[in-house]
């Protein structure tokens, strides 16, 4: 039995899941008048948190002359865009391999993950989001395989959120990777109940909010975001689920590295971490107000328990032979990122 969280609700409509596909300016231009403009490129789900954090930062001595452009989208797509030349001073992704891509391209320093937070900026867990009252009584990973149950989750070859969702179910059923056959069989069965795969976690939230599906696999913070905006949903934290760890870094291309590093430091400070908590994220530093309210699943595991990202990417998400390539082939979905 999972940890069931009731009474979480959120406003339907465009505001619920706005994705900024391009860079949106926030005042100022270049260094005119001593102002510095930084470019933030990030995955879609923390958009509201980043907007609030930027406003708070601009009220500080370090941030009063800093303006921002922002680009939000699917984590993998954002990472590939930066690798292909999209300007970025600070990059924030859903999962570590999207940062590793930029390290391999020489765009992010290899030491980006040094320090006490190991390069991470927020944490979360994968949860099961259902309609208000949970009419299908979905509380466990096995419940997702019930005949007729429609599961909404993004495409894992474009969305970092989708990969976390898959790893949560796989790890739970594979006993943290000890029984790979059981985990693989579970994924094949699960995706027969997935009617549509959007390109990002936020777009999947839109799909679910629009009325499609019985259960949404999602970050806990997305479920909380929904609750804060009056969408009629409940969510369950499974007894066994994965700890989501979200990386951030300053790029080596930054024209304003000192200012970019100052903003990165602010992101890990108490004020910004408190804003992340208010937006449903688990903090990466201790003593942040509100953090104690997050449920603590008994079977929480990490990517390290599954062998680490290099192993997981090869075994599960390699488009030319990974488990998910085979799963997607079985349901007729493209594995092209």
C-alpha cells in the first residue's frame, strides 16, 4: 500500500502547464547601463519556481542589475539544443545524462557535480496521480496493469521525466535491479496501457488535466503543482519509488561566468530552496522550512541502486537495443529523440 495524499487540487487551463518554447526576455539588453543578461535554459516543470526565484534574486545586491532570458522545454530537447548552439549561461535539466551530454561536448566543466550537493539543485520522487477520489483505486505499481486502465507518461526518448517514471516502476518490480527479467516484463505490460506519449512531463500533465487517462506517472512536485492550482486530483507515493535528482550548472560558454556562478549559489541558498519547496520540490540542503512535510516512502531507492546512469542508459534507454526501444517497438512508438 502506498502513501495516499488526498485533497491536492489545481486550476485547469493554459496557466496550468505553460511551456516556454523559446527564450523570453525579462528586461534589459546586454550590458547597457551596467546590466548583465543571463540565459537560463531548463526543463519545463520548474518554470514557475524559477520565475519566482528570479524575482527574488533581482531584489538582492548580486541580482539587482541582472536580467534573464529563459527557455523551458523537454529536458532532452533542451540539452540537445544547447549542444547544437542555443545560448545558455545556466542549464538545469531533469536528469544527469542531459548534463553529461554537454560535458562530453566541452560545454560544461567536468567538475560540475563536485561539492556537497553533487551538482543537484532539487529532488523529488515519482508518484501516481489519479482523478479526485481515485475512482480506479490505483495505489500500487501492479494497479497500473489492470485491464482498461489508461496510464499517461511521456516519451522516454525526449523526456527526462519519462525516464524517471520508467525507472521508478522498473526498480520497484525488479527489486532495485536484482531481477531484471521481472522489471522488463513489467515495462512491456505497462506500456500496453499507455495510450499517448507526449514529449515532456509538463505536456503529459496537460493531457491528463484535459481529461485523458486514469493515472499519470509524474514527479511529486507536478502533483503538488496541480494541487496548488485547484485541479481535482489525488496522488499516491508508492512504497517503492525512486529519488529524482535534478542537476544544474554554469556553462563554459557563459559571457558572464561570475554572475552566472553567483546565481547558481543563490539557487542553493535558503531563499531559493524555500521557493522550490513551496513549488513542491524536495530541497538539497538541510533546514528548509516545509521540507519535513514530504512523505518518506519505506522503499525509496536511487539511480545508484540501479547501477548508475551510464549502466541504466545503456540497458534501458539505448535506442538501438535498450529495453525501452524494444518496449516502444512493441506498441508502435518512435524511439527517435
